[in-house]
C-alpha cells in the first residue's frame, strides 16, 4: 500500500547530485559551505516559521495535539472507558460533543486519549527505525565492499514488502496488538533511510574535506561522526517528517483492519473499525476519529513540505 | 555601415528579496551589418543578461526596465510577446555556453534542429530533414545522415556545439548572439568552432555578438569590442586599438593579466580586489575601488563615456580633457 | 540495454527467494500445531499426530521450505485450512477483482493527477496552484478507511447514488476506484509539479525558448516528456502496489480481492492461504518495481545506451 520505493529513489538521486552538484551561480565552491549549512539549520528552521504561515500553523496544530495527549485526563470530559448504556450510539449532543459509541462511551474523550497512541506510534518507531537506518547506511556507505553489499541486499528485501503486509505477517506470528505494530514499524522501515544515508555518505566521502581528514589520519569513527553524520542531518530531518505521518497512517489502518490495537484501546483506527456498522446511524461519531488522523497527518505533511523547501539546498531556487 | 542592432540605454534589473540588482545599468551597443562584435567582461558583469534582454528571454525576477533594442530600426521592447516569438530563433538566434546541457536529452539532435524550421516556416517534415542534413554538412558534422538520428549524449562536446550552430543559422538570422560558445570546450575544438563561426559569418553576412570573458577569442574573431564592468560599458573600440592602445585602466588590467611568454621574468599581473556587489555599488566610478589610477573625483562622480576619436569611447575621467588639462 | 534488463532481472531473483523464505519462516516459527487449528478442538490427538506426520510437518524447516518452493513452482500452494480449497484456486478467483479495481483506480489517478500537476506547475504560486496542491495533500494524508466510509456515507446512504459494496458491476467500482486512486492522484500531482518545475530550470528549456517556441510548446514539447519519465515509474510502482491487494479498500467495500483474502486468512489463522497470498502479493511488487526500472530505461535514451 504505502510503497515508498519512488520517494527513496528520488532522495537517493538527490544525494548523487551532490557529487557533481552544479552550484547556483554566485556561490563559490567553498569546502566550509557544507559544514556551515548544517550549523545554520536552526536558523533556517526559525526563518521558515517566521515566513511560512502554513508551517507555523502546522507546528501549532501538532503542538496542540501533543498538549492534548499529555494532559488527556484534564482535557477529556469523560473517562475514555466510562460506559453509559442509556446514552449509546448518539450523534453529537450538548453532553457528548462528538456523540457516543456502541457502549455509550464519549467519542471525544476517547479521541483525546487516542492522540497518545497516534503520536507515540508516529514518533517512537520512526526514531528507532531511522536510527537503525542511519547507522547501517553510514556503515554501508563508508565501509563499502561486502558489508555494504550485505546491508543493501537486506534493505532491498525489506523494501520489496508492501509495508502493511509485513506488519500483518508479524502480527500473525507474534500476536495482534499495539506492541506488535511498534515492533513491526520500528524494525521494518529502516531500509529506506539506510539507502538514502548510504548514497549521501558515498557522495560526501569524495568531498575534499573528508579526503583531507582521511589523509591526515583522523579515525574512522571520528570522520563518520564529525563529517558525515552532520551533513546527513538536513536529509534526515526531511525523511523524519516523511516517515512520521506514514507510520501514523499505518497504525490507524492496521488497527482498522483489526490486526493492530485491540479493544478497549482508544486507537483512532480501532474506534472507526468498532463502530463502522453504525455508519448510517451515527455518522459523525463513526467518522470523527478519522478526521483526527487526517488533521494530524496533514499537519505533519505540511510541516515536512515546508522543511524540505527550507532546508534542502537542492530544492531551492 | 548599416546598423543591424542598436541597444540604447538598456537597463535590466533583478528584483530579489535582498533588493534590486541593476545587472545591466544603461548599456549602449551597436552592431553593424556583417560585423562581429565582442562583449567582454568578468563573470557577473552583465554581459549574458544583456544578451538575454535583447531576446527578452529573462524570467522573473529579471526585468528590462528601460531602454530600446532596435533591430533594423524596430524596437523589440515594444513588441508583444506574440510578435517576439517570430523574432527568436528566426531573426535573432542564440548559441549558449553549455553544449552539454543546452540540447534536450530526450530528442534526437536532428529533430531539435528541424523543430526551429517547422516553427518559423511552413516546411514539410521531409523537406526539413533534408535541409537539416545539408546544414549539418555545412557546419562540418561528419556523417550528417547518421547524426540526424543521434541523441545529444551520443555526440562529443564539439559536435554538439556544431549542432547548436546549425540550429542558430538555419533560419538565416540577421543577428546571432553567441554566449561563451567555446568556454566549455577543449582548446583545439575551440579553435575549430571559432573558425567555423567566422567562415559561416563571411558566407552569410550574419552579424554576430560574441559574449566572452576570453580575450583570446576576441582577438580571434571580433571586429569591435565592448568592455563591460558591473553592468556598464567601460570602453569600446575596434579590436586592434583595444590590444594596441587600451585606455581604460580596467581594460589594460584585463590585458595585463593574460600570461605572456615574452614576460617570464615578471609576476603575473592581477587586478586587485573583487567585482563589487551589485546590491551596494560604490559611489562614483564602479571600478574606482580597484583602480590603480583613481583620483578624488572618481569616488564621488560617475564618469560619462568620453569619445576619443575613431569610435573609441571610454568611461574614465582620465580622458576628460578639461579635467586633466585644467 | 539488453544487458541492463538482464542484470535487473537477475538482481530480482535472489530478492524473490529471500522474500519467500522470510514469509515462510515468519509463518513457520508459530507455536501450536496448524493441523489442530484446522481440525478444530474436538479432533483426537492421535489423528492430529498422524495427519501431521503424513503432511511432513515434523521434517526440518529447510526440507519443508524446499518442498514448498518445489510445489509452488508447479502451481501448488497447498490447501486452505478454513475454506478447504486449493490456495492457487482462491488466488485465481480473487485476482481478477483486484485487477479490475487496480485498473479503474489507476485510470482515475492518472487522469486527475497528471493534469493537476501540470496546471499547478504552470500557475506556480498562484491561487490555482495552492488550491490543487492542498487537495493533493489531503489526498495523501487521508486514511483510506476513513475516506472510503465517508464516500459510502455520502453517496451510498445519503444520496443513494451508488451501491455500498460488492463487485458485480462497473457502478460498484466507482467509489473504491476514487478512494484508492485519490491518494495516488495526490502523489502523482505533487511529483509532476515538482519535476516540471525542476526540468524548467534546465538549459535546454532556455534553448527551446530562444528558438521562438511559445510557452505552451516549451512545456508540452520540451519539459513534459522529461518530467513525466520519473512519474511513469511512480505510476508503475503504484499500480503494482494496487495489484498486490488494496487491503483496506477491498475490506470496506467488500470486494473479494487479494487484499481481502489476506486479511481473512489472518483473522481465520489460515496459514497456507496467508502464506500463498502474501507470497503472491510480494512477488507482484518485486516484478512491478523491476518493470518500472526497465520501463524508465526505455523512456530515457541516456540509460538506453548503457
């Protein structure tokens, strides 16, 4: 379903462009320029928030979701699992702003708690898989040879799976549940990051300042940490903002299919799944959790696009 | 001599976020029929922008804000976009610096040359093909029939530039603008291409504007030269006078910085300093901060172009008779 | 060229083998005897024991893997526990529905995505551009299950224009095709736009303009072909993705395709069916990615000569 093959290819090509980048006129070939770029990345991001309204609003939305998730018990009008059979299957009322589900639980309260799941599933597995991917990509790109070949073939194999399918298989093997989703998303989607970081490393390795560092005997670890990793950071930030919404969508989809979070979890996908037979009766209560997914994912995507424009020197005019 | 092109007081500015960049700031250029005119200067002096302004190919944020571009007496700047399409490639053609990237990689070179014929004339496909192959032969492309169906990447840099030249002359333009046509090529190929252009120019009588930073190229092909610096013409004269008797300190600086075999004992001359930032130009003469012969007046007033006879003009107070004698 | 294609095919083969092996292993490490699941709780242990032995479930994993691949190559993917039919027959029955859905969704995506991207690029930074790009972003951001149910509600329940689910007529295909195609239309439009803008910066575009071509001709003749080449790759990959089973769309709209088959297999703990269906889907993806690369090499004369 979410086949990232083309996106990864595109970023890889960008990385290769670095190698013989034709710099825009007026910018001198300056070996310090690369380092300077990653140092001012903070400024670039700050500048983006100041000039780009969409980015600022998106960041604000994400911040709101985070606050809402953190302080869910304070924000939510009801306990997420408080049942009230008298009030079951209602469309919005003054008492229940977004209606109630089949057990009379307040949909809005459950959605507020659900933000925790979506945010965690967006952030944690993405961080884990990207750490793995970055490490393997750096090693593959810097070491080359057999190590490179082995890591990359492994990545190819993982990329061949439609990501939902592999998660479903893992769910079948180790059992359904949120933890399964976390594990599946953490250890499956590193392949894309690894490929991009590897091609970046390959092109950076040939830069003069890296060659200079090698020639004066700087240790490999130091070269990787001091010279290669910092230059990967802009790309990694872009990849991160691309992966987070992907993972949020994956979790909600898997939970919707019944192979993710299990009742009485407040996962947004699961909420829609559980109440889908009542679509005609309580459409708003049924569809509301999906809107939450949409808004959160959109905010991340808008932010990702803005970051990409702000950071990626090769996407700029 | 009949004037083919007259550029009068051309001003092209770039409206960037940091401010207005006056890339071309009041340039006058004349090109006579059958003449080869050089525009020389360092990169960023506005010579390419001048060329793009003549064809009105500039896109946002660049805009020609003032001046006239007269081709055979008609002001191109007053033409509608629709009318301009008929001029580009037809009456004025252009050759670019990078033969590697100036051709579309997904079409055969023959098709790309034929396209220009199909745009400007009512020629059939078969006829166009014939004519392109003839033209390929004329510009010295070996095996022209085979090359017609070649893709750009299958040709060498020199051959690609010959294709570009074929494209530039196939519609018999009155003026051809060549923007650094040989900069990306090997020295031996460069000589061949320059020779070819000179030959073609003699045969067809097309006028050429040759934009270059290479004074060797100027000496090779040009009749007359404009020396540009920071968006302005600093000196203009015929090519012999330029090399024999350069008047502007900038021109002599340029000439002195060419390595010469006869002067092995001396250090190579370089003009000190760097090209000024067009966003905040120095007051007075633009070259003043780098000039060895700068005077007080140079820092406060911009010198006009002084006519020193025989069409030799120079923008420098050293040639103001009253100032220097009085 | 031929060399490139052969090399590309050869690199796909080990990946296919690895993928099949991983799927096989993932499903074989499962605790519990699949035969007891198949025969239900009332089955006698002795019978389970005998059947398991007959089916060779006690052989070493590698032997079983070899046997599975050997049989699979002969078109035998085993029998479904739950439905008691040949897995290959079930796939054969489901695949046409998935193909029909994939074709209609792709057509929708291409017809919407490509023009939208072109318009956006030409009207860059104008209102139309922002509008089209916002819709595209909603497309790639909306959860498919949500979009599907929204369409069901609006067009099925409220307007009663289109059938809610099933797959008997072209009318049944409209909603699923729209929802499945929307996301891919969004990504196609975004890619067309960014590629077109990128290509327009090239020197040969300047050449084309200097030849006296009109703006639309510059875009149409010189920029479009170059910028669509990577998009064709994207479209091929997306098409392969849809062919491998649109799990959610098929589930919501009750279309009996490969994706539905997979989900049902998981929920019924039907191991042979799950194994067969996932292997089938994954092979389609691998072949699709391979086809996309090869197609790209056909389109780009620079790669063609390699």
